C-alpha cells in the first residue's frame, strides 16, 4: 500500500499526465443537443461500441449518461455523471449536467469541478434563457467557454446574427474557429478562416457511425460543391475581420469564446471540436484553498466532492461520491483524510465511469474524477487530502425559492424517513429545514425548482422504501441566510417566516421581493453577508 506522506509524483511524468487532462462540461438550454454531442464525442473517442450509440431519444437517453429511473421515465437529464474517455493522447473527463433549469444548483456544482465548458447553441434558436443563465454562471466562476452552434444541418439563424447575440448577451467576443460550408440545411463541410483547407463531410445515417471526413483544397477540388466553398470562405474571413482571430490568452481570460459549427446528430464537426480541445483548451491549473492560497497541482493529493450520486443503475444500487482531483496522484488503496471530520478514509473502492460501466481507478491525476463507493459521511463540497491538511472552499448554496412540508404517510417508518431526508440533504437533492417549533408535521424542503421535490419523493420511495406526501407550497418565493442573535426578529415583518438548517443556521423566507426589501431596510444587521 502507498504511504501517503511519501508519494513520489514530482516527476516529469506526473506533469505530462496532468497536462494531458481536459476536464469540462457540455452545457446548454434543454434540447440543444447536449446528450447527442456527448455521445458523438464518446463515439469519436471510441469508448462505446457503435451498436450502443443508437439515435432517438428513448433509446439514447437510456444508454450513456442518463441513468436515474426518474429521468429515464421523464426523458430528461437530472443527475450528473462523469465520463472518462480517451481521444488521441488526451484523457477527457466529461461531466454531464442536468439540462433542466430546476436543477441549476446541481449544474453550478458541476461547473465548480471543471476547467472550461462547451456551450451548445441551437442554430435555429440562438441564445435561450438557460443559455444566458449558464453563460452567467461561467462568468461568475471565470470559466473559459467554447461555443458550439449545433443543428447546422437544419435551417437556422445567420451565423453573424448569432455572433451578435452571443457578444451582446455574454460580453465575450465570439471568434470563428471554423465556418459551415453549404449553409444551413445543406451543411456538408467546414472551412477554417483564412485557410484553403476544407474538411468535407459525408454524413452517415442515424449518427451511429463516424461521419466520413475528407480534407480537400477548397478552391481547387472540383468534386466539391463549387458554390459552397467560396461563399463560406468569404463569410469566415468577414467574421474574422469583424471579431478577430482566436487568441489563447483572451480565451482563458474569458474575453473571447471560440465558435465551432456542428451537427452533432450526424457527427459533423465533432472531430474539429475534439482536436481543438486537445490542443487549445486548458489543462488543470492550481486551485485556491479556503485561505485563498493556490494549491500547486504537484502538491500532495487533494480533491473535493462535487456530487453525491445514489441509485446510479440497477446493477449498482449504491452511493457514489464524485471527487475532482485538484493536486497530486491518487493511488487506489491510499489512505486519505476527510478535512471536515478529520477521519481517515481508505480509498479501496474507487472507480472511473466509462461509457455505461465503471472501471476501477488505480492511478489518477489532477483533473480526473474519481468515484468513491459508499464512502458515507462525504458531503458535497467536502475536501479529501493526503499529507498536510488542506481544505477547499465550500460549495455555495443557492437560496431556495420553493418550500414544502414533506410528511411521512406511514408513521412506523420514522427512522428510515429521517435517514432518507438526511441523505437528500447531504447529496444536495433538496435543502432541508425545520421550523421554530421543531417541525412536528415534517421537515420543510427547499428547492429552486419543483422537479427537485418530485425527485426527492421518488428517491425516498425507491431507496428508503418510505411513502411520503407534500403539503401545499408555502407562500414564500425568496429566502436569505440570516445570522443570530436577533434573527427571530425577522418574523415581525409581515409576509416573512423563519426556518433553521440542520446545523442551526437561521434562514429567512419572504413572500416576495418587496417583503425582502422591507426586511433588509428594517433589520439589515441580521442578514448574513
Ligand atoms: P439535450 O440533451 O440538450 O436536451 O438534447 P438532445 O441531445 O436530447 O437533443 C434534442 C433533440 O435534438 C433530439 O431530437 C436530437 O436528435 C436533436 N438533435 C441533436 N443534435 C442535432 C443536430 O445536429 N441536428 C438535428 N437536426 N437534430 C439534432 P428529438 O426529436 O428529441 O429526438 P430524435 O430526433 O432523436 O428522435
């Protein structure tokens, strides 16, 4: 077994391994093609057999990254999973995010674990509400964003119009890395601005196989559509004149977003995107600990939990804490320490997720995601480390906007109910509160969106075997953390209420924005900063 105080990873190999990592999430407004692109990337990296990647929502959603019963039934992606795929010489850690806005808190936590994002935009729809929110989250987290304009095989908005929308909504300058040849509806290739080279695509039926790609000299190759290339080439140059060329520093500093064109369902443009990710997207960099000091990636092992996932599939009805490695080498079997409790944790049961299965994690590097199976006591945001103690900042909690009392319908299952509620709190499915009088009817659950309540109830039934029911929504639409003493005074303002988190932290509930403003005016001192 590895002695965790004498890990030797300060070698050129260690740094080379870290530089090979690309850890990112594909994000988008629902239906822009996130699942389709994820599968197309996996197909290019050949981690799933061709038969496994079938096109069509029902089958596709049951294959790769969506695995929770609730989401399978509803056809939406709720949980996040981490896929490890290899493309050329690069190890890609692809983190999936829930598409639905009701799970934006979960998405935010995943974004805290990545080094950049790939933002998909539907060519026909342009910037949608969730696209804007996600760009905003990336701005707050200083995450570089690669933009992919998807569904170019269908009629859509003019690319330059989309560029204006992106610039206006995000403040990042979109720069074209490639440009579609043939235009929407007749998309059959990509050209690089300022270059004669033309990647000609012959799409394949149903997207289950790689698209046939041929690199041609655009201006001279007579086999190609004669009209498409010159026009695309001219437009690509125009875009470059307007917005400039790709610049590494501007990309990393979030001043630019490189733009790709693709049709994920036909696997068109996916290779160009992957090639760019391997050559130009950032590898893991030092992350700041709680004191604000950057943790060098070649320091001893450290990482943090960004997701706790339960009931992952029928064959593995267990709980997995997903940890993003920030520094050092992870060795299977090494002894780690849990910063929050001080407890030692033996990392015997750790794995990566590969396609639909799992592979045992033996050696992992910064940027990698390791799943710890049934490591009870690990909560979202917790730090694991080896050697000298380090702690990373906690995950920010969203202020819930929906509140409901959840009741147990069969009183004999009190213990299991309490256990289930504690689990839902720990893995961030919902936030849990008690009332001032101790919640005799049942705890209050807080959520950003109603689907969270549905998932919570479903999980209590499936994983803990308890039937529950909700009371009506409480009449509050905003909440803010408070600090005592004097927090109880909040209830003097009409249209407010007070709840407590399990750790005793008081939280104020407000009927609407005006009630919140009123309370802020009257007692600013009780609001936590
Ligand atoms: P999401 O995860 O972002 O929610 O999107 P998802 O991949 O499920 O894709 C949403 C719909 O868009 C799917 O169609 C999918 O096939 C389609 N789609 C994705 N990429 C492309 C593309 O490049 N071109 C075209 N034309 N369509 C694309 P669906 O109607 O929900 O299902 P089905 O068509 O697969 O039956």
